[in-house]
C-alpha cells in the first residue's frame, strides 16, 4: 500500500499544479508533440468546456479526490477498520472509470491530449491495479455485497412468486447446464477467494474450506461440477437410494420466511443408484463429493432385513461403478419416509445390524452418519455409542430435519407452521438443538468421530459457532435459499476474519475451542 500511497500523492501534486495554472490563467508547457505525431495541445484541453464540471474545474475535483484517497489509504494502513479499505477499493475504481471517460473526451471529442491530464489518468489506472492486488479480500467482500443486494432485491422476490419446488428444479437444471461452459470455467474461477487458513486435511481428504452443501439439494448429482464456482468446499449429493423414487405427494417444498425455514417432504426423491452412479462415474470432481445413501422409500420394504439389504445394494452399486466420491453419508434419520413406523435404525440392535453389514463391504472411503435432532439425548447418545464401535464410521452429520411435532419451538412463526400439514422443517429452528448435540458428541467422541454441523447457518458467525462447539466442517441449504448463493463466499470470507480475531492460524485450531481449558 506504500507504493499506492506514493502514486496517490503524486496524482495530488499533479492536480494541485493544474489547479494553480487554472486560476492563474496560465497554460502549462506541453512538449509531448515533439516526440509524437499525435496532436498535443494542453491549452485546447484545459480551456475546453469539458475542463469544468458543474462550475468546478476538473483539476479541483482531482485535488479533492486524491486528498480523500490519500487519507483513506493512510487510515487503512494505521487502523483495523475495514471501512477504510472498502473506501480505497471503491474510490480507486471510481477514479479509474472517471479517468477513462476523461481520456475518451480528450481523444474522441477534443482530439488533443494534455500530458498532465494523461499523467493523472495513468496514475489512476495504476492505482486501481495495485489496489485490486493488495486489497483482494476486501474487493471480494464488496463484490459479494453487491451480489447479495441483487439477489435480495430482485431475484428472490421474483423466485418467491413461484412454487418452491419448481424454482428449485429450474435452478438445478440451470446450474448443470452452465457447468461446462466457458463462462463459468473462466470467469467463475476468478470469483473465488481462497485462503490457506481455511484449508484442512480430514480423513485424508483435502478441503479448501469448511463449508459444504448438505444432502437434499442436489439429489440427482447434477451440480457436482458447478458448486466449486460458488466457493463450496465440498458437497453431499443425494440422498440416493438403490431404486428410484419419484417423491412424496406434493407439496414437497414450502417456505417459512419469518421462521427462516423450509418445509421439506421429498422423501428421498432421486433417480436411483444405477442411473446416478453411471452419470458421474467418469467425473473428476473439483471439490470433495460425498454420496448420501438411504433406504428406498417404498412400502415393499417392510422389515429391517429388507431395509439393510436395500441400503447395502446402493453402496455396492457405487463401489462397482468406481465413482470418484471422497466419502459416503449414511442417512438413517429422514423423517419423511413411508415406513418409519416399521423401519427405524434408532434402536441399537437395528443399527448394529446395518453397521455390521456396512463393515463387511470393507469400504476404503470414510462413512459419515446423518443424525436425527428430534430424538431425546438418551436416544441420540445410544446411536452415537453404537457408531463409535464401528471402524467404518468415521464421523457424523448433526443433523437432519426438525420433526413437525416440535411445534413449541420458539424459532417458528406459528402461523407459518400451521399452513403446512405435512413434511418437516429445516433452517433456523434446527440450530439450537443441532448445536446442543454437537457439544454432546464432541465432548464424548471428539477424538474419535469427525463432526459435520448443519442446521440454521445463515452467516459466518453461525458457521463459526458450530466449529468452535466441535464441528470440523459445516453444511447448509436453507441459508443459501434465503440469503443468496453468494452466502457461501461471505461465510468463508467472514471465517478468515473470525479465526484471525481469535488468534488462530488455521480453521482447524478453532474446532472445539469453546471447550478448551
């Protein structure tokens, strides 16, 4: 920033000189025409109608502009307040754009140049280049703020006019369509800010950042080449089942804006393991991709034995296809299935039977188990205790949807809740219970099970809280729907500041730090 400050002061001196010459009614010497054939007449430029704007000489405006920019740079160097760095970025951009206009006026309209005016423009161009490199993070933060404004004020009100499932399907199809285009591959990669402080290696998997897409959004694995460009650090596709399922009867999605929640009732809607594995088996993923696997939602499966065999079949299909996924999620906690009255893996004996069958597959990829959050502490910890006995299980996802029977949760707007007679709920209402269970799991098995926290993440602070409670990674869906797809980058940028503020060099150091002595 010192070089930028020097150039800004140089521009200030140039503007002061031109201001002095303007009020002295003296034309400064211009000798550029001795070396170039292009017409150079400072007098023609400085005495043209374009040298004054709203009765104020452009030179005076330059003095004011360079003075303010110099002060902003000095304050950005001497204080920790981001507002001054944002000011520098914005001011540099505006200055460069204004200089571009003035150069066009000189060359295109007046058809003559002034060496001093051109020098000022050149300084502005160099300053914006330097600022773009030196304040890269602040530049990204400003970009994301603009994207958020555009989404919140234009796109979201328009999208929310339509059925949520219709919008979801169209957006997923659009994301898949652009995933291989030049636009997303060239421009999209330039819009991602990476920082080594967010990198972790967990269970042999390299994560560029800790923010992932939860299962239940990309249930047919259409976005595995797209989410990298939204700055996701990983994603879970699915939930995929051995056999296809068209989804529960509508409505399958609903919005509860005041509650910051979604009603979800898809019931493992997906094309089935054979179709999905065949589609992505040759894909080289840009980020770690997990495959969520659950039991086929069919009344033909009427016993635990049937359900276990069905789940194992799905695992075998993906293993045989050699899909390059980094991990699996075993979803035992979806509350929207048809046979929850007959098939449940919460009783330890049923869970043990399933996990023993998974153990026999000798999977080389880690398996995470998607946990319920609506069960009592006793039931939840019995499940965790059983998981910890199996070497195949390397971690847990805490947790799944909030059961609709929990209507006393203060996070819900009761009128919104009453509109939905089916389905269960995501988003902010899940956050308190999710955080409670992350703490309980970390305290007992933090050295044995990797925790992925999900539920109610709408900001960097929300994600960071789960991390400090014990989650090594976090996942979201609902926050992205309400805040916009730029939320992922905003969370990552915010996490960089939060870990720095707490004195950590890496996000991994923050995991479980609230429990440190």
